[in-house]
C-alpha cells in the first residue's frame, strides 16, 4: 500500500480525472463531482493501487463520497 493513501487518491482525482479536489472531506459523489464512469474508474484505481478487493456492500455513497471516507474504507478492508 502506498505510504500516503490520502495523497495517492487526491493525485488520482486531480491528475487522472482532472478534478479540483483540495480537501479530503470534499464530497465526490453526493455533490455530483464524479459521474458514474469516473466512480468506476476510481474504484478500479483503488483496487489495483492498494491491492484490495472492495465488496459490493462497500460500494455505496457513504464509503465513496470523500477521500477521507475512502481511506477509512481502505483501512477497514486491510484489516480483514
């Protein structure tokens, strides 16, 4: 796992998806910042970059809505 998951995800959002995400608490899904294809691309990136498999019940707005919530999800997934 990369040493700084928050920065890794921020870099992906800002560089690869050309989004302007400055705060790790900024809404990604509920605000409409990411469309459904970008959400899928982000999930694919997270699974490959962090070597995890996200379960269907993890793929909801609350878990995917911010960099902070994504990092929390990664931490929980890594423990299992």
